[in-house]
């Protein structure tokens, strides 16, 4: 993540510290040179060590959080990452940064090979500039039966040739790829992804529980081998794309992939994505998963698309027409859910409203996804030496201010 050559200002923020799954009242975070210089109890903070630092006024009862990290995000503010349009992709990333998602993967959807390669090339440039942390390819190696909003016209079995072209076009920026484990060639696909530093993410699948478990276990072994070779971060692991969505429902006589994903998440083998926006999952489901597998094995995501931050209306998700009504995005063709319209901070609020503790909700939106990306020494926590990505929220978890790389971002208009 490149930082500005100009020295970033020095700031001091006071509030409850929510980081690393813990909460500490009466804390201080001091930022200088784009890095966190102090994060700890207010009683131990020495202002003499930070002459000239500006204290940012915050409402009483505010909390200080690491900048949020979204592994699954298709766009916002009218811009969709799958379009491959440089200007609107930049606008989407900028909007999300200002909403508190200081790190994100730009997610693609299933499309023609030409469209995928063009989009990968555009997003590769944004990754090199540090606007995004990389790319998530949601397809095209997915199940027709569980395609959801993915265009079935372009779905295909794993294709080594196309994969090679995608890896080349991404130039190292491809970080995760969703795949269906029951497809022919899925095992070889997972192996090649891991060798190239791309985390396999099981999803959009009609696999049975046994197939899903075997594939994720194999994927974890491949990722572990690659991590020991330095290809991944030391705590990298496979993920599950939006658990429960895009797969058969859990049934007591036919548990399907969800059962395997829950079991392996509880064991720490994988991290499961949850779109906890109140639309994709019932709040009781969200609370159940946190209770069953633990916050340290969950990555909260948005699956946000171009309508995020905008009114209801007509939008696109890749090549598909989408209509948004009451904030719910569905395909015009068949009414299937077509991504989300919430920001990650809104997802965190919904998760807390579901009964999850604020510390656990924040952990699942910060450090867990940062570890998936191998960036846990840079982002995802508020600790001295780390990049100064942090947000302040009021007692209702409404956004107050955002710092990215130690610089204040204006609120989005």
C-alpha cells in the first residue's frame, strides 16, 4: 500500500479502543507520519512525546476502530468494479474509503473472458496505486444450479488456459477466487490458485457436505504449503464465499456444504464470509454462526454493488440488469438477490444489533480479513507501528471520522 511522500499530520484521538477482539475504555490513539505511534490507556499517554499533534474532537462515548476490511465488494456510488471503467471504479473505491472501508478487494462477477481480462487489467492498476488491496474473482468456475446472480451464459468448468490468462492480466493483484468444488478440474484449480498466492473461496456450489469438506481441507493444505514458502502470509487460509447464500440450505438429512463450512471454520481451517446486512441472512443466523465458530473465523463482507450509497432504482451488476427496491438488490430477470447495498460499517451495526458483541463484530470486519490478505502486520489492528487506518464512531456506531494512512478523509457527499 503506497503512502504519500509528504509527511502525514499528527493526530490524537480519545475513546474506547475496539481492536483485536477486545474493548478498552478511556484509551488514546496517537498517529504520526502515517503510522500509529501510541494505542493504549489514556492514563499512560504522554502528550509531551507528540508535540504539535492535533486532538480530534469526538462525541462523548465514541469508539476507535481499525479501518474496516472488505473481502467481497462489487462497487458503490454508481460504480461497479466488473465494468472495467477506470473512472467509476476509482469513484467507488474512494466512496468506500470515506465510509470507513479503508481496505477492500474489488470483486468481479462471471462474464465473458474478454470482459474479465479487461476488468482485471484496469483493477491491477488500482491495486498498484494502493486504492484497492487486490481483486476477488467471483467466477466463472461456479455451479449452474447455484449461480444466483451470476450470468449462467458464461459459467464454465475450471479452465487452466483461462486461469493462466486471468493470473497474467491481474499481474499479482488477484487475491481470492470463488469456485465450486464439484466441478471437474476443481482440485487442480485449487492447487494452481494456492501456488500463485490466490486464496481459494468455496461458493456458488451445489456440492454435498463430503465434497465440500474434502475440497476445503485440500485447499487448506495447499495454502499452508504455499504460506511456508512465503507465497501467503503466515495466517492465510481458504475462505467460504457468503456462507448460506449461493448453496443448498442446511437440512438435517442433507447437510450440504454449509455443514462442512461451519465445522471447518470452528476448527480454524477456513474463514467464512457473512453478509450480515439484514437481507442476505436473518439476524438469528448471524448470531448462531458467531456462537458456533467464533468471531476469529468469520469475515464480515458487504457483497456491495453500484447502488450502495444511492437511492432505489435500476443498476447493473456486470452484464446483468438489477433493480433496487427498499435497499434490496435483485435481478430484473428472475428476482434473485444481486449483491448488497450496505457499507461494511452498516454491516457491523447490523451484526451488533443481532446480538454479537461490538468487539467480535469489529474483529470480523478488520483483523480476520486482514489475515486472509496477509496484511495483518499493516492493517486490521490498532497497534504501534501499524498503518494509521482507523475510524471513529459515535455510541450508535455512526461514522464520525476516517483516517487512511494517517490522513483524514472527508465525509462522502
